[in-house]
C-alpha cells in the first residue's frame, strides 16, 4: 500500500535570487510570506513513490506535478494518496486549513521514452547572468540555443534536506554515504538553468512533467541543458515553457528530463 505522510514544510530557498521566496517581496504580491519552492512541494508529493518503489522509481519513475497555491515555511502539510494501483497514484498536498496547494500523478511507466542525448551546449560559469526575461529574450534562446549549467549534488547542497526534520525523509535520499539526490534538487536544476539563461525576479514555478532515467549518487556533477518550447501572455501574467535534460558530466548518461512551466513576469510588474 502506498501511504501518504505529513511533516513541517521547509523553505529551502529563503535567500534565493528569486525573491518570491523571501518575506518582503512575497508580501508585496499579497502572500503571507516567502513561498516554499515549487520543486520542494513536488518532492513532498513524490516521496510516497520513493518509500514504496525505491530504486525502481529513481531509475524510471515519472511524475506530473501542478502547484496551484502557496505553502509557507513551518506549515504542517498533509499528502493524501488517492487512486492508487501497483504502479501509479494520484496525490494532493493540503495546508492546515484544508486548502489543496498542489496535486500530482506519479507512476512507474511500462514504456519509458528513449533518453535524449547530450547536445554539448556551452557550459557557463555558475555566476553567469543571462539577459532579462522577455519575449525577445526567449525568442533568441529558442532560435539560437541556451547555455548549459553545472550543479554538484552533495551533502553541502542547500537542497540536501527538504523538510525541517530530515528523519522524515527516506534513507535512500540521504545526501551522505550511499544515498541519492532528491527531487527537490533534481527539479530545482530545471529552475536554475531557466533563471540562468533569462534573468527573472520574482517568478513562480507552476508545473513539471518529469521522467527519471538513472539515480544520482552523492558527488555527481549534473549538467543541465535547456530548450525553450513556448512563451505567452495570459490574464496579465507572462509564461514560459521549457524542456530541461540532466546529464552526468562524467559519462553523459541522461539522468532525468523535465518539462517546466513558469510565470516569469507577474501581472503588474
């Protein structure tokens, strides 16, 4: 049986360059405080898969997560598992007042898509700052290609824990010893490579579709490559859709693919 769970949320990025995770800017946009990152909320919804399926899920699991409303640091969230089968489930994450903040469909697919190959996009330094996000910027990135970035997974990474009590995380996701990278970090790579290619502040992570291809051991240097798929305006917000592929730099093995949707410019900015 795939079980839900509960814990206290952790804002894994309070000092992020994306100031929507800090109290001051978030409150200016009507939120109670800095937002727990969407990638961290996603990890909460996916944890039951890792508890139930373990390495099978790290090797070829898939997830579709939608974040619809905020979750705040220190709030006790509840993940309910619904409509479960031997190889899939649907989940909802709710806040203490019962508000459903996010939903997910998680599965061990029978047919896994062929893993993409690394394009060898030029890798830039972690301090590289792309041009300001705009229709013109995303047009140029779509037409001429994007920069790649590196991210080291280890126990020193700020995403090594995604809840206040690390004991609530599966041992398989320990950042030390024989553990593997968690989904807050892996999905986080898609956020960071997007923000690296096009400067955005503040911006909001909305939705991901991810497919795993290999577990990521401690010490792995991950290379993230990105393609811009679409960008558009709706109800005053400006959106962007990108595909991000993660590779092990040591041998170019594909680790994960993610399709990310984000609001890069909030209404009124």
